[in-house]
C-alpha cells in the first residue's frame, strides 16, 4: 500500500515552466486547473525569465533562472502567507507569472502633432521629432495589477501605446525646459536623450519597467524656418555685406554699360550718373587708405628723398553735381570723356579745391579749353 501511494503521488508532480517564449510576450501566466500546485512540483526558469508567485493578488516569492523543487524552504513568503508552520502535504493555490527580462530593442516613438517651442531667433516654432527607445520589464505590484490583471499573456503592443503617450508628453516638457535654440537642436540630440532618460526613469520604475535608452533620430522644422536658416547660413558665407553690396553695384554698372541698344545705353548712362554716389564713398575711402599707407611708407624712407613734381592741370580733381547729388572726384581725363559723351555740359555745376562755391563748368578755366574742342550740334535742315 505504501509503494502504491508513493507511485501515485509521483505521477502528480508538476513541471512548471514557460517553454515557448517569444520576443513579443512580456508576461505569461502559467495555466493551472483552479491554480492548484502540488507539493514537490518542479519549477524551471530559463535565462531571460523570472518566475513570480502571486497569492490573492499579492506578490510573494520571485525565482531567478534555474531549476527548483517547490517546498517551504524556497518559498518563505508564500509559506508565511499560507500559514505553513509544519510544511504542506496537499495542493495549494497560487498564480505563477513568468516575466520576460530580455531588453526590448528599437521601439519607435514620434510626435503625431507638432510640438510648439519658443525660440529666441524665430519666435514660436512648430517642430516634429522621432526616434527609438529600449526597455526591460522588472517586477512591481503596480505592473502586475495595472497592466497584466487577469490576462494570460501581456505583450509589447499592450504596453507600448501607454509608454509612447508618456514619452511624447515628457518630450514636449523637455524641449521647453532645455531651451535649446532651433539652430542648435541637431547638435544636442545626445543631451536631449540623456535628459529624457532622467525625466522618465521615476515613472517607469514605478510601473515595473526599466528604461534602457532613449534616442532622438531627427527633429524637423517648418519649411519657412528651414528657409530662414538657409538664408542665415548664406549670409555667413558671404561675410562682409557692405563689400558684397558694392561688388554687386559694380557688376550691375558693368553689365548695363555693355548692353547694346538705345535702351541699354540710356540705362548705362543713368546708372553711370547715379552709381558713383552709391559707390564713390567706398572708392574714396579705399583711395584714402591707400594714400595714408603710402604716406606712412614715405615717412619711414630716407630724409633726403626728392619732393614730388608740381601737379599739372591734368591732375586736378573735380567734383560734379548729378541730379542734386555730389559725385567724384574725377581727374581731368575722366572729365574730358564726360564732356565728349555729353553727360557733362557747360551748365553742369562743378567744384574743385580753391573754389568758394559750386559753379557752372564753363566758368572753370581748366575746362574751357575742353569745351572749345567739342563741335556744336549739327543744324537741322
């Protein structure tokens, strides 16, 4: 009789294990008829798993990977809850959950709607962001009661919707708190990821989830902000805007002068009259700088240098009034060319050093001879 009883009892020894584990399942409840577990049952916990015994909704004993024969010695918490003072010889009821402890990699997150941030350069900016994160499951009372409940299995899909909502909310707060300028967002992806891990860790821990990593892959800005950023980069590449404007003006003057036809000639003449007032100052400034440099060099030369030659009439510098604006100064050769072209007449107001005020060109002695060389207009027939 004793041999038969022992044989019969051995036939009822259970093997509790999660044999067919897949990567998408986070929590698996071991199926038991009325949750009855026999004395001496064998518990097998594979690598990447933990086994959790739950008694009446309360977490009891937790088993790391290994093989166990269940008895009061290795189930101290459950034995206390059950009031087993002298061991147990009959089936007992408990729920057994297998928890996947492997890291869940490359989980995607992204902003469904734009996140609004205040930027010092562009004002209010709408941005979108995306990236990935990874996590692993720990064991907590809230995770068992809130997420798993009475389900037999709990998967990544059941959890990640809740996680993404929390991630996006925290990301919006993080962007506002860090106050990173829009121009520098791309250079601070790592810093934003570290700030997000620190911000999310307390909530994740409370849920029984360990956040392993958080990465920002891309932040996209509105088209108008990207265009403004491109223009600012172009301005930086140009450098000195004043010199660039002078260069453009000189190019426009040259193109107009080279344009054939009456309209092109007229535009060239008009620009020739007006452009000196725009760029003349810069040219005079450059010439003054060159003269100053030459003067300094001459002072450093030997003291017995011969004096410069006496200036002739051809070296006279004359200012010309065009449309009420001062242009020049022009040397004698340039003035002669303007008289030949008809852009400077006898009535044009001019001034040179030594004159008390502006006067008609015909009254300037140096120019009277040039006007005498210009033939009068051909009389009409």
